[in-house]
C-alpha cells in the first residue's frame, strides 16, 4: 500500500495526531489524523500521510487537513480525507478530493423479519438477490434511460424516481440532501458519460460494492435505535454502491479539463493529482455542476438497488414490501464535495467541504436533518468487511466543531487489491465465509479475494476511535449473514 513516510507527526492525545504546518513548505494549516497507537503503527508505514500534508497546501483550506482512522492511499487526497475550503478566500475544488466513484455511499433498510426466520433460508435468499440485482464490471441492468431521462436524473436524483413510482417520500426524507444536490449542470457532462450511464443506473458494480443481509446484533443507544426502527434480532439490508461508469467518466473528464487550471490561477501544487480550480471560477463551477450530476445519479442508483432488493425479499418470502417492514433507515454519501455553512474562528463561513472516503456526521439540531432525526443526530452508516460487522452511529456536536461534521466511512484497506488476491491464492474465500455462517456470491473470479476480511483494518478499532474522539456515537452493530458482490 506504499512506502513509509518520513514526515513529522506529533501526538496530541490518545486519538489525535498532528502534522505541523511547518513540516514542509507550502502547508497553510496543520494536518490532523484521528487514530490510536495501534492504527498509527500501520498509518506511518504508507504514503497516505504525505497526502494529508499535500492537501494542507491547497488555497482556501481552513481548520486542518483531516484524515479519519480508515485512512489509506488514494488519488490526490487520501481515502479517509476531509478538507474544507473557504470560497470567499479563493478556496478550491479538486476532483481528487472527491474521487472517481462520485457519491459512492451506503444505504440501509430495516425490516420486521426475524433472524431465526431468515437464517435457514439464507442460501436461497442470497441466490435470489444475486439473480435480481445486476452486479459486476460494466454490467448493465433492467432500467434503461434515454439521454432526456438521464438529464432529469442528473438534475433531480432520487426525486425524479419518485415521479415514476420508484421512490417515496419516506425514502427521500431518509436520504442525505433529500437524494438530490441542487446546482447540477447536465450540460457539463460529456456524451461519453451519458453513454456509459445509460444502462448502469440500478446496478451494483464491482470492487468493494455489495448488497448485504445483516442482523441487528447489539443496540448501544435505545432511543436512537428506536427512531431508526432497529431492533435486536431483526434483519437489515445494507447497500454500498456509487455512480458507476457515469461518475468515473465525469471525474476522468474533469481531471483532463482542469490540467491547466492551477497555472491559470497561480496555484503551485506539490502533486499534480491535486489538480483544482477556485470554486468561484468558470472551471470550478463546471466541475461542481458535473460532479453534482454524478452525485444525483448515484442517489438514483442506490434508490433503484433498494427497489430491487425490496422486490427480491418480497418475492422470496411471498409477502409484500410493506408487510416485511422494509423501510429505509438512511442513505449517506462518502465521496463528495458540498457547499455548506460552518463556523470558522467564531464566524459562519460558506465552505466547499471535500469528503473522500469520509461520511457526513451532522449533530443533533441541524436544520438539514429531517424531523425524524433532528433530535438524535444524523445516522452514520459504517460498513465493515464481509466477515466481521458494520455499525450504525449518529453524528455529534463535536464533529461539527472539529471535522465540519465528518467521520470515517468504513474499515479502510490494509492490502491493495493485487496483494489481497495474492494472499488468497489457493484459498476458497467463499468457503471460509460459509464456515463463519456467511453466504457470499460474487460475479467475478477475484471479487471475494479482493475484498476478503484480511484486506481491511479492524472495523471495531476504527469505530472505537471515532467514538472515543467524540466524532460519532454508537447506535447499533450489524452482523453479516449473506452478501452479493460484483
């Protein structure tokens, strides 16, 4: 996953580490990494730390260049990185701070199904999901959209699907941004992206994307769990996917079109992968318009995946979606740049907040949250690896003060995909998972090998760090029972 860093790192407390802004020329703010000693021993061994320092050089950055405990190397920004740019102070937007899979995110459905009712049928249920949900590299799905319809998806995201009876108001209310960012610009999206996206909305994709059947294993906050409809011994369905080839193309197009922008605006970059432009500039606005279009596509994609998952469970159990209680808990993005108001040095400032492999974690009382969650804080969905657990958390006031309302997004890789495949040579990952009581299906030969549990950090460790640091509170732990992957 890279070579060890030689950059200076100072320990602030048990869960925070500082890269002082005088560690290298050009840093405008400190870097802050959230981790404990155990996680830092690995974090020091790779170059993601260098990326935290590099991001600290970007124009307009405020607070600090932040990294969550699931930090690992990425394109430009580290994965697990958060950076907020003051727009009025010339703050920039960078495609590397969002990533190629724009608005990759997680959606959680709860149900009234009991574990003991489902466990004997897990193999058949996973097979049903595998038949009904398209997954794999480049695989298209049952939903085909014309360019005119895709433009509507770009503008309105999951809200457009409500117009054609594929989403309801409860789904939208339990989705970050109501399932659509305003300010999308379908004209900023290339014809190549439209062509790639025509038949991929409603498909899972490959890599670390999944649909997982889980059981609620433990409740930590009864009040918050009740608001979410989570009950010990009941079944949930977690969906992890993004904007597919559509978003990848939007990012690829933007990186190419912005190559000359840093020189145009007098921005000196320590890494050309940090290509950027001021938010308040023509190229910056164009990227944001295209990025928002891809983010809205991703929300529509996860909405369609939820529709397919609901239908698959209803078919398998010969019951209606309503009778199964398959209601949405939340849907949250973790690869996105959003314009938000935050307090900086005691004053409200309009910021462009980059979250790359990081999850929004707004605290109680935030007006952007629906009435259902305004009192307890925003649900935060943290998937682990296939063999351990996932967590449901809520955001906190401390996260609003420290991290612009952000926390981790998952366990974080410790092996590259190639290394994971090598480590799985001669093994049957599906058989190992089956021995642990987890049924797994994957379309590609390498899918399970790439995503084996050993490829990831300890999710319990990662979650304990963000909870101990005050960035989130635990609500529930979810145990995997069956998973499908590309």
